C-alpha cells in the first residue's frame, strides 16, 4: 500500500515525492507516461556526447532563497546569466530592449536619461492595460512593438498580441541601462551535471518507486494508495467533461554542427522573418566544452504535448469549472503548470509544491489531533 500516488515526474511530482518520502516518511509511487523522469526539464547526452534539453532550453532563475536552498541539496550549480539577442533589421540586438538595443538599431549615442525620453516620446497612451499589445505600445510605442513583439507573439501563440492577456508581455521588461541579462533574479544558475541528474538525486530514496511508460488510468484501479497528487492536465483527469483547455505546443528540430560555437549567446530570437521563434545553443547554457555544438530550432504549433496554457479570459473561465471539481475532492490534489493551468516558471512550480507539501502535513497533524481529542 502506497501513501501517495503521484501522477507525473516533472518538477512538481519530484519535489513532492522527495518531501513526502524524506520528511514525512511516506511511501510514494510516481507514475509517469513518458519514458523518463524530469518532465519538460529532462536533459540527456545526445549521440555526439553533447548535453541537450529535449524540450527546449530550461534556464533556472529565482528570487526565492528557500527554493534555491532546497534544490541545492540535490545539485551543485554552474553560475549562468542568460542573454538573448533578437534578429531585427538584419542586426543582432539585446533583448529585453535596453540602451544598447536602441543605440545599435537606430545608430544613436543616447545615455540612460536620453533613452528614457526616447521611450516616452514613442510610447502611446493607453487608458486601461488589457492586452499584451497594450503593455508594449504603452512602454515603447508601435514601431518597436512591431519589430520585436508582434511577429514573435503571433508565431508563439497563434494570436495577435491584441487578443492575448497582458500577463504574457508583462514578463519581458524594458530597460534604460545596458543590462543585457534576460533575467535579474538573485539566483541564476544551471545544475552543474544537468537537470536529470538532479532529479535522480531527488528520487533516490527507498520510499519512492517510479513507473515509467505508464498511463496512470491503466493502473489506478489495481495499485492501492491512500491519496493522489496529480500534476498532469486537469481537463484530462476529468475526461474533458467541459471540453479541452487550450495549449500551445512546440516542435523542436535539433542540429549538431561541426563547429565549436554557432551563435554568440545562448538564445537568439527571430521575431519576424522565419517560421521558428528562436534558436538555442546548449553549450552556452551548460558550459560544456566540445569540438561540436548542438542547436535547437523551435516551431510553435497547436497540436502536440501541452507546454503553454493560453492566458485568455475564456480559458480562465473554463479552467474555473475544472477547479471547482478539483476542489470538491478530498484525497486528490492538483499542482504544477498543467494541474493548475498556469504559466509558471520552474521555481514557481517548486515553491507551489513545497507549499502543497506543508499543507498536506499540516492537514495530517490536524486530523491526528482531532482523532486524539475524540478518543479522549
């Protein structure tokens, strides 16, 4: 008899399995449909011996000391600050848009104060910020919006930014200095030996068993357990009774080249002229030294594995229907990007899972105290 069946071996499932097994001494079974642990953060060495991320680049960053310290139990870190260039008007310029971006793009020599005035002159007044288009044009104006955001967003989401919730564009800042880091979080690093090694360390506990290549629905009636933690798509759990929640997927095309480096930074975005959105070169991320290099092209698409919940009001309303069903269940708990239909970063999933663990253990203590009080 298992105390918990956890569906999914990504960040959410692995964190909860480790905490329940190590701290609460619970017996845990993880059931994973894929043939590997790690979810979308899974990495592996390809046939050329280059460490690659199977599901596109996963860059770890967080402002949470709690999250960073927790994961540090299972991995050493390689300091890494991600930098992104955008291919615009035949030039590679920093993204997020900063002082260097503007000076390079327009052949100017502005300083910080002057570039702030430049943005203010370009910006359009928007009375109420509702969409991603509103976010960008209110900060930098329509010309930069069309150069950097409109085409990229259309490819990524198959929606015009005017149709997409403001939260999507709000993730990308605009800077008046020369800071060209994509993230500014306090902790920015990559697992020294890769994500998969970190996940293996997390799951190396005698209380944890893992079943790969298994749809949980095929075994749920045959394996005894007390409680379930579900990290898969919430609509799938309820057999799509209200319809499917929309996601965007990605097709990844890998290429290994007989050269030490292909591009100057980890990722280069292509907002306009190509079908793919970006190219990532893994050796920048991992720090691996190798005579060859592997890159990946990302082609967003509608069908395939669910990667990105689409943040639109009608989708939020549909999710609320499923959440009401989920909230009515006493021994099944939903977490993770798919389980809660939220566009979370990795550190946010870890934080959410640690919070759920604390809730589960506190709930158990309350039940035990109530039982003791009744017995008295």
